[in-house]
C-alpha cells in the first residue's frame, strides 16, 4: 500500500512524520474520512470543502488549491488500484518546536492514506449509552471543525467500551443531544425525521446532509431541532450516520429498547436509497 506524504508516494513502512509535528504534539491539524464506492469517491468535493473550512477556522493555510487536493485523493486511489476504499486525508500545522505557537510551523504536513473497504450496511442494530462526558461547546472547540483533536470522542468511546455497548452519544453543554463519537444522530417519531442542528455541537456530517436530502426526496418531513434524551428514548426509530458507519440502526439507548430492538421501516428505506445513490454522488477515480 502506497501513502501520499508531502508530495511523494511512499510505502506504508516509510510513511513517517516528525515527532515535532504539531499535529502529533497538539492535535493541531484537520482531517477528513472519505469513502470510495465502486470507483466513485463519495461526495469528494463536499469533503474537500469541509477540510478547507476546518483549516480556515484554525488559520491553517493549505498551500495548494482544492482541485490539487482532490487530485491527491484520486491519485492515491489509482496508485493503489482501489475502487472500494476508506480514505484518510490529513493536513497538520507541520513541524515546529516544543512550544505550541503555530507561527513556528512553516509548512503543513499533508498525507493521504487509502485502505480497501467494502460497502457495509449490515443489518445489525447497535446498543448505545449516553456518555457522562459532554460534547465540546461551540465556543470552546467547535465540533463543526473536524480537527485532529478527538480526545472528547475517545473518552466517550471508552465509556461505551466499559459499559459493553457499541457506541456512546454525547450531550451538548446544555444537555441536549449532540452526536455520537464519530457519527450524527437521527430520530423518527410519527413519520417525522429529526436531527440536532449544527448549533447543538455537532459536525455537519456529509452523510447527515445526504440522508436529509434523500429523506426529503422520499417525501418525509425532516426537521433540524434540539433533541432531548427523552425524545430518543420514546422514538419510533433511531439511527446514526457517518462515512464509516453509513446508516446504522440503534436498537437500545441506556437500556431502553427502540422499536422492540428491530430495525425500523424508515431506517430501512433510507438505507436502501443510500445504497442506490452512493455510487452516483461523487467523483470517478478511473475515467
Ligand atoms: N460527527 C463526528 C464527530 C464525526 O467524526 C463524524 C465522522 N466524520 C461524523 C459526525 C459524521 O460525518 P460524515 O458523515 O461526514 O462522516
């Protein structure tokens, strides 16, 4: 497997960065997780736009155009002869000294890892707990910025692990439902689909946006509004969305069964629709 690293393709064993890189020392950097399905990079432009927005928000200037960045993703997939893949695209502040001042970092570190990954969409629902650790408030470190600092999510995941369940949901600072450790949350009640707004400390997921569009195309009402845990507990259906997860039904939250522990009808319909469009919305790797 070849990895793109600062302008070169290198073997995995040789893909090394400095211990003085501020991406490592301070989590000072941004990234994207992207999928390719059957030779199409899913919503590549949207991912690149989000990467550049994250970078701008932390005043990290990426020294290339968005088009060049797209080419790096496509080229890495081509070099590795991949059609179905998970892609990790990372831009860090670069090498500096041991102080955290980003002005000492002259050149961003850029790398792109691609790994084979087959389409998932398994049928199994997951069990979830609410984490006691809250999602970062928007005025502390806005979750809309996909930064390398994922300790908030990692701590929530550790709680899920100790509880013996698959995932943890985080509340925002005010106690409203925010998101999972690497995914957005949706509920269905009486045929209406709801998801927390971006102001509730969530990343604007590319899958989230896709699911909102698909649901509306299917004729469902979709509302972005603040949700309480109570609304999750009594929902007809709950599911999560994310690049890696795609659309996954949630069958239990804090011990409360959702839809008798079975995947819901609307969740099922959205998964079918997503499966249908995932090879159509994006950029072709091989012309
Ligand atoms: N929230 C968080 C914290 C995430 O890490 C992710 C994964 N990128 C998501 C939501 C889902 O976003 P997307 O659909 O763009 O993968």
